[in-house]
C-alpha cells in the first residue's frame, strides 16, 4: 500500500482541515480529519476501499461491523467487496420499534471486524467492542482509515483487540509538510499539539 496516495486522496477530498476543532473526545485540536464526505468522491472512495481491503484481507472474520455514522459507508463497501455479511452499531439503542443497538442479523460466536473512520482516544471503539461482546460476538480486530495515535491503540489492546489503519495523523502532517501543502506555522503547531518535534515523511509503504 502506498500511503502517500492515500494521504493525497484525503487532501483532494478536503478531508483534512486546519483550524480549531472540538473532537468527540472533548479535546481541542488544531487539525480535524473529516472523512464523512469520502463517498461523495467515487474515485477517491474506491481507492480508500481498495487500500482498506488490502490491509484486512488476510484477517479471519465472519462479519464486517460499521460504527454509526462514520464507519458505515466503508463497512458497507468492504462487506460488498469481500462478500461478507455486514451489521452496524447505533450511537444509542432506538427508543422505539425493536430498540436494538446492533442492527443486522448475526449468530452468537461469530467473529467481527469493527470498522470506523477515525480513531482518537478509542472511546467510541471501546463502547462498540463491549456492545458486540455482550451479544456474544468475538472481536479481535478493528480498522480505521486514520489513527490519530492519541490512545486508541493502547486501549483496544487492553480489550484484546488490535487496531489496524491506513495512515496515522503524524504521517499525514509530515507528508503535507514535505510537499508544502500546509504552512510551516501550521505544521509546527500541530506537531507541538501531538507532542512531536520535526517529523519527516518516511514514505512508509508497509501495511499496518
């Protein structure tokens, strides 16, 4: 997988925003990764789906599970491409009808790969993992397009789940800086926020 192609695709789809943003975790960040518009760019979304499939294709799982709402488009596309059943987890159980938190049909004991768009502290992923396990499903792997590397990987490991991803936030910022696609001032501000010094783009092509 060529990570530089993934990063430039996200950049072209206006998924990388510089400014001041409040994240789901409550943290204030100088950079925001907004992947919800990806399906609006068919060629770019196709590239992301193919790269994601390449990462998870050798993993053993029975079902693809998307997290509402950011993980549902990618989970749907991956399930279709890999000919796997798909389910999804709501943010909260419906207050009417079936009142289900997990939508879709599944059997207890089935193995699930959890799919979301971005991982930050891991809170959303952990809640989803616990909900799936409560229903008797096995979860060993989770996948996101971008790992912000702000605690999610470690939290998931404590739950016995490995987090896989296409690119990290540091890789994105280092590449954009190397190609002069963000200002030096913004680069330094973001790296200070991430607790890093000057990070150079290493052009890593290895699947993670």
